[in-house]
C-alpha cells in the first residue's frame, strides 16, 4: 500500500471513531464528511443544545503535497497524538492552524 492510501485509511479510521462519540449535552450528532477526490476529511457536529443550534466543524484534516495538514482541531484530546500513534512521522504532519511563521517552533512539518 502506498503512503497516501495508508494516510487516507488512518484518517478515515480516526474520524470514524470520533464520529461514534455521543455528546454529553444536547441532541448533537457527529457527522464524518469524506472527500476522497480532494483529500479533505471533516467531522461536523450538528443538532440542538436546548434552543441553541449547533453546527460546527469539529475537525478538518486534509492531505496536501504528501503530508497531513490539520486545518482545524476542535476535538477534546486532539488528533495529532492519534496520528503519531498510528505511525505517521512528525515531518509528515503540518499543524496548519498555526501561522506559517510559528510552525518552525512546533517540531512538526512547516509545510
């Protein structure tokens, strides 16, 4: 299996697991969104918390230039450690939610 296909499968597995979690408040559903053609993977939270509408991106990960870009990570424990535990090297993970000038200090890929 090539590297990109392996990365896709790892991301799919992690997001699928998070989509199974039940919110501890409100009537909120976690929806995994897969865009295999463009390598964008999201976890959306939708529903109601009392009278307040919930509709947000909990997680957005994409594969770009052979690396995993974490565009947004709003899950409780964060996805970065899960990616590392799955065997993805730090140099293939971009913490894209940090400004490009700050990424050099993260120990992960800059771009």
